């Protein structure tokens, strides 16, 4: 028996399990957006109320989270 033929049904089954519904993708997008927004608001607040240096340091993870959120939106075709 050809090993590729024996593995093919497993691959199709594994791909079927890993897919997400559109609702799950949109929910994940909402959560990522909230986290990115909260981190950005925290960085701005730290820059205003503590020192600009602390705000700049806090902006680094906020920018990373915002990048991941926008990348997620682009990969899943979320426009608005």
C-alpha cells in the first residue's frame, strides 16, 4: 500500500478539525482589539501621569499587540 494514500484521510480530518467558524474568528478579533486598545490606553496614561519615558516603554508591547491585531484582521479578511 502506498504510504501517501494511507496518510491522506488523516490529513483531511486534521485540517477539518483545525478550521474555525467566521463567528469564532470575529470573536477572537474582538478580544485582540480590546487587549490592544487597553494596552495603548495604558501606555498613553503612563506617559501622561508618570513620565514620558515610562509611556514610551509601555508603548512597545502596545504596538506589538496592535500589530498582531491588524495582522489577524488582514489574514482573515476583516474590513470594518
